[in-house]
């Protein structure tokens, strides 16, 4: 799973939490409760990563931080797979036209494979990974 650490700072003026991701250096959200903050943090993380993908930018490296104010925020499985696909695609040096040719996926559908807000089909993700000489590996674990 793709995950980064979020900083949950108590907002002493209005209450609740201010949420940031230090690895990104931009982006902020706010929530009244810690449960709301966790949901807002996941949405903020998806938005920031999605912006990097749209702008064809490299993603920052996730760093480990210590402290009671930090929370590990993970993207859901489908979004994580899309981020991993994006990173493998960038590392390959391949162009999208070539990826589309190798997979038989039309350009409009190919673009959606990198869109974190779109619900892509797993078989198309598998085809894209295969074209990049990668494969998806799932692991199911007991919930904490």
C-alpha cells in the first residue's frame, strides 16, 4: 500500500486538527475530530498524489517520522495500484502511446489508469503492469 505520514496538529484556536504531509511541502486540511481527520488526510493524500501524476512529476519519497502527532495514512488498494503503475511507467521511460499499443487499451482508457478518482478495471491494470514487465501481487492480512 502507498502510504505517507501525516502531521495532525491540534488547532488551539478553533479546536480539531490541522493536517499536513511534510513530505509534500504543500497541501493542508482540517477536521474537528480525529476520525474526521483520518478521512480528510486520506483524501488530501490522494489529491496531492493525483496532482503529481497529472503534472507528470516524480512523487516524493516517504520518510519515517516519530512523534505522537504523526499518523500513517495509506491509500486504498486500487489507488495504491494506480500509484505503483505510475511509478513503474515513469521508471520504464516508455511513452503512453507505446503502453497503449502493447496493452491494446485505447488512449482515453489508458489515461484513466493513472486517475486516482476513476474506478479502473483490474484486468486493464494487470495488462499495463505486464507491458511494463511487472505484476500485481496481493496479500490479505488480518485487520489490526
